[in-house]
């Protein structure tokens, strides 16, 4: 999570491609990153309680399922 002195917040849900990015991957024509581990769960709304006072934070949750990340290398052309 990255914050800028109360002016904004950026949340990066999945940085596994950045963690797996290597010079070898960047040189490849294509690369499929290993997906992060996923957890299947079902929320019980009867037990879900929170007391936030007058501050309610709202945001979008990640979509269900898993994300597939890939790298498509940039072709370098040489001019002579």
C-alpha cells in the first residue's frame, strides 16, 4: 500500500509478477508468470460485524477467481 500524506492511496493487490520479473524474463519473447496462491472462502454475514464509528471506508474488492499474468517481450529492431 502506498499513501501520499492523506491525499491518496494506492493498493496493489497482487505484485507476484513484479516479484518474479527477472532480466531473463524481460529478454524472453513470452513468459507466463506462476499465479499466486488462492484461497476459496465463503463469508458468513451473520458473524460479520464491524464498528467503524462515523468513518466508513469503501473500495472495490478483487474479482473472484485467479488472475493470469504474462509478459510479451518487446521486439527490438536494428537499423543500419
